[in-house]
C-alpha cells in the first residue's frame, strides 16, 4: 500500500467550518480509484494548517491522486510513501 501525506493552509473559519471542509474532502477522495482509508484534521499547533493521510492500494493510484490534487489545489504539499509495516493496538 501507499500513503499520500498532505499539508495545506485552510481557508479562514472556525472549527465547524474546518470540520465541514474535511468532510467534503473525505467524500471526494473516497471516490478515487484505489482508495483504502483516509484521515483528515487540523494541526494542533496551528489550526489553520490541515493535514491529510490517504491510503491507496497501489503506487500508480497514489501517484495519480497526488498529481491530480497538485494540479487543482494551490499551496498544497504532498508526499507519497510506501507503507512497508503496519501495526495496531491489540
């Protein structure tokens, strides 16, 4: 699996507006080919910075998603990483 890690400045507004923005992003991304799972939320030190972690099934799909986002979203920083090891609480 491959994860796209994103960071961007969020438009102004309070917590409710940011929650709505993250929910909208999640609904759009959920429809992407190869989508597995995602997480969205504000930075704890700077609430105007948003973070996203989006898991895809293949490198091609993760890269395609990142390329599309970079084309349409200004000011976003994205990285694609391979997920080699996962662990969960027992």
